């Protein structure tokens, strides 16, 4: 597995691959990898000649400094998982490498990004879209892979790729769940076993409630602090807090 740390080297390497006619599959991550990420890698491997994975904990998408600080950092374990999966390139840029402009230039979407998670995390999607655009420009993928668990993020990235005529395909991959129904997330590491048992009920409630209002009531009854439950884009989407851990999930309607 080749490890690349600079933007210049990443760009030169993907340019070389393109000249050779190789298809590049790209999986951007913030690390703390779990089976959900590995599913994206598996899919990328099965559909491309070369797989590039990035690990970059993107400060600009955290509107809460504490959340950023508490985000699990497990680089050694992540690298060995990716190595075992036969990933070709691991891209590990620093903040200084990716933000030479000090975040003076940003990508902003003015509609969907203001709703759902965007309403409660101001600036979050600006940070996501900006870093994803940078990473796509550096890795020049044929296909880029994102989990459906972050459904709003997936839709916004699809919109950006189409609006800026980026020459790649965005692939949404279904959410991977524990057998309990709990959607895999790097934040699950911060849940106690009791909290985990409770969190396993989220998807069930979203699926089986008649309306989003009923789902919200049920989640509150269980003890969650609910940010939102809304039916949109053919999905029922929710964000809740279990103590100080923010969890999101969505199910197809
Ligand atoms: O979904 C994530 O892990 C992040 O939002 C992403 C797409 C890697 C951008 O930092």
C-alpha cells in the first residue's frame, strides 16, 4: 500500500494512473474505520483498477470543537485494516496541505444544506463539500463511494458533482448495521453497552412508526433528545442525542 501525504504527490500519482488508462475508485474517510467503511472499500475494489482511500479528520465540518476533539483517532489500526483489504493508495494529507488558503474559499449550497442536519450544525456541509471537492480534484476518481447513512451528505455531494460538471460517478452504498439494527458509525465507540441497546431501537422506530411525529414521540419516550425526524427524499431521516453522543440514521419509506 502506497502512502501519500502531499497534495502535489497525490495529484501527480492520479494523473499518471489516468494516463495509463486505469480506473480509480476513491473512498474518502475521517478514519476510525468500521465495517461500513470497509464495505465502501470492497465495492470500490470490485469496480475499479486502483483504490485510493483518504483519512483526513476535517476540522472545518465540525461546528463543535469538543465533538472534533472527541472524534476517535485510530490511524494505526485503520492503516492495517486497509492494508489487509489490498487498498492501493492511502492518502493522509494534513490540514495545512489541504487548506493552504486557510479556508478562505468554500463551497456553499443554499437549499438542502440548510435543512435537517444543516439546521443544527451551521457550516457543517460547507466544510464537507469543500473538503470533498478538494479530495476529488486531487484523486481524480472514476467513481467515489459514500455511505447512505449520511443520506443528506450523499445527496449534496451528488448535487455538487453534477453542478460543477465533475467527471466522475458518485456511488451511494447502503448502510451497514449491526444484527441489532444499529447503523455502524465511528461515534458508536463512545456509547456504553446500555446506550447501544437503546440506539439499536432507532431504525426500528423510524421504520415502523406511521408518521415522523409518531417516530419523534417514541424516540423521546425512550430517552433520546431528538433534533429532528423528517420525511424527505423518499426517506425518514433522524438525528438524536444519547447523552452527548449525536447519532443519525435514515430508512427508506
Ligand atoms: O462522511 C465522512 O466521513 C466525511 O464527511 C467525508 C465525506 C470523508 C468528508 O470529510
